[in-house]
């Protein structure tokens, strides 16, 4: 892994854990547990979603046709709450 990739991974980890980018990284001498090599937060994952993506031609095989959908469903984080759901959320608070 190049030095640039390493620094990019550290930046993404800092952003996804809610820490500031300027904070020093955790000391490698006292790790509580090993983090995953590729760990991304909510914002990074939502940024990967592209509504106009087409189905790859490799998947247009008879084997995959029963499970394919022409229009992909959007991530639930991008779907607004219905009135009923909003009432339930407010009632829980």
C-alpha cells in the first residue's frame, strides 16, 4: 500500500468515526481491537449511490433475471419519512 493510500485510509477512518481530521491517530501500541481495513461511514456509502446506473451486461443472463430490478431502490437514508413514521419518531422522543 502506498503512502498516499495509507494517509487516505486514515482520513476516511477519522471522518467516519466522527473525529476531526486534525486529531492524532490512535496509538498503535495500545489497540483495543483491530479495525477493518476498509471502513466507511454513512456519508461515504451514500456518496457511492448513483441513481442512473444501468444493470451491468454480465448480469443480463437468464440466471440473474428473476432477481433483477430495472429501477434500483434508493437507500432508505434518502427516502423521507411518511406522516405516520414521523408521528412515531416524535412519540418516541
